[in-house]
C-alpha cells in the first residue's frame, strides 16, 4: 500500500464535463482510492478569457452526482497567481527563463526562412530568436530556456516514453504575451504546492509531460508518477472535446454514465448503486501494481 498518495482531477471551466472528461475523473479517483490516497479537485481557470462563469460549480455538481467528491476543499488556479510569479522570478534569477518579443507570425516566418515550416496539426518549434536578447524589441512573453538532451519517463499505462524537448518543442512559454500564465508553469507549480504524487489524466496530455518534467527539474521540484488514460473519440475519430462540440454528461442516469467511463478503463459494468460500483471498481483497479 502506498503511503502519502495524493492525486487530483483538474478540469477547466470552459464547458461542463463530457464523456471523455468523466473517464479521466473516474480514473484519477479510482487510482487514489485503490492506493489508500487522497483525491483533490483543482479548477484550472488560469485562461480566464475561455472560462465561463458558473461552470466551476456545474463541474463540481457533476462530480458529486457521480459520487466523486474530493477529500479536501477544491482550489482555483485564479487564486494562485502569486505562486506562479514567484516561480517565474526564481527561474529568471537562475538564468532559466528569458523575455521573448516574438509574435506567432514572427515564429512562423523564422521557421519558414530556416526551411522548417510548421507541420500541419503540430505546434511550431520555437526557433530561439530571443535566446540571446531582444535586440531593441519590446518583451511580450517569458520562455523557459530548455536544456539539450532527451527526457525519459515511464507512463504507467503507455510504458517507456521519451522526447527531445529542445529539438522538438524548443523554449516554451511560461507567461503569455497577454499576461496570462501558461498551462505548463501553472500545473507544475500547483502539483508541487499541493503535494501531488500521482497524475492521472487523458492521453491527449501525454505530450505535455516531458515539458513539465523539464520545468520541474529547473525549479528543483519532484516529478509525480504519470498515468494517461484512453481517449473517448467522436464520430469523426477525433478526440471528444469541448472544442468539437462534446455534449455535456447526461446525469439523469449517473450510473450509466459511470459504467460507460469504466468500460473505457477495462472495468466491468455494475448494476446496483453508484457507491457499490465505485467500491467494486476500486477493488478491481487494473493499475494497482504499476504505481510503486
């Protein structure tokens, strides 16, 4: 049995929970309970222009309807900005972060001039234009100075993973040109501050993991264990998401919604109560042996 396990579910209030987000919520709750740990909910509302007022309460209500109640009071990223600023200040003082004057078009033009235009559907690799200084231009964003080398980690479901972050992503943004905090910095600071030991989330976020590990190392923070869950796909084969019109969970039959999510995790359907179903799935959790 793991002692001191702390997991979390971190939804963004840009839309209500849908079938895909319930898979991640259920998996993170089950992993915490199967290991005798604590489960937290963090509302990731740092990207304020995309957040819809009142949806945080809707999400918490959806989770409660499904029996997924956090062990501590929920937290909101919007109340944690001082922590992000302190982390950025530390990175700047240590030479790990620098100001960037580049717009998105500047980056696209620089890559095209180098004969390396951005591939369709992939994030553009930052070409390092401002690494050596702004050359008289006004700063817009702040970036992490990513060190050379391949990052290796082991996902509890996907197995061994690796990425050359410097070569494939480049120096990524910590604070955006509009003044908002970037997801990568916020999630790393929050996980460390809340003592998160295990991160269970959707497979679409797996490619964020190496960037977060690089940032954890730069800040001298521990790296949690990671488990990325299967994705629920829309009819067109794309990931079901708020951006492509995913429907809100129909919780008129919450047990049916939970059974559908459990099936994505390889767990058998349950026909009694939500409490009985959650207890049964906890005892059958397939990833118990993969989390030392």
